[in-house]
């Protein structure tokens, strides 16, 4: 089976960090979405989400890895997306993301080293630094990219989260069986 070129030359340290992950936390705007917020004339807020990212999060769940969202904004669209993806750990209006991070660690009896946080801007930086695997999306703020363990090759909202999901499944020896389960 061919290998995703973005996973072919990863450092042993990165693979070791990803192998320890039991929980993946994502920001929304700029990570699960492209960072744009569209306000309709009706007052409704619109966002776009990448189906591949959602499929990757569902794959993690299939292999027993918990998923969570921590965002500083509040949106019914995000609630709906979490329902679609069976993400029950949704923290909206959390400008203090560290409190939610610790609550999740306590809930699942895990350490920070067993958490992956995916972010794109300065409010995510404390969690990127605290997590065992701190990831910045390709178009994250340069300062956040400089302090992350890994930077995706895809932009936020365009498959970056799926890339992280594949990395984690690869490091835990599950990616090949997951992918080949779709072959006939």
C-alpha cells in the first residue's frame, strides 16, 4: 500500500508523541473551518466545514480516541456539527481554554501528554504548548507555528484535521487497516 507522503518522513519523536494520544481537541474557526464567518442578511452566522476532517474525527472515535472542541465563540452551527460527528465534548464561549483542557483530562483520567490540540492562533497557544502533541495548521499565525510540535501541510478547514487524524492512526498502527477496510 502506498504511504501518504506527508507521513513518510516524520521524526521518531513526533511518532512517539502521536502514539500516546487518547484525546484530540480542536479549535473551530481556522481549524475545522477556514476561519471565515459569514453573516447573512437574516442575522444567521454561516461557516464551512470539510467533510474529510469530519471523517477523520469519526475514524479516531472508531479506534477509541476521544474528540473534543474548545472554542472562544458560540455558534449553533458548531453544535449541529458536533451532533453530526458524535462529539459530546463541546466547550463554547471558552476564552480560558486551559480550564476546559484540564476538565477533559480529569474526565478521561489522562495526562496532558496524552492530548493532541490543534489550533491556529494565539488563544490556542497555551494548549498547543501544554498538550503532548501540539499541532498548528499550515495557515496558523507564524508565532503559533513556531511553537507547535508539528505543522500540517493543509490549511485549516481544508483537510488539516484529517491529516492529524491520519498521523495519530499511523503512529498507533491503525491507519493501514482503516484505509484497507474500504478496499473490495
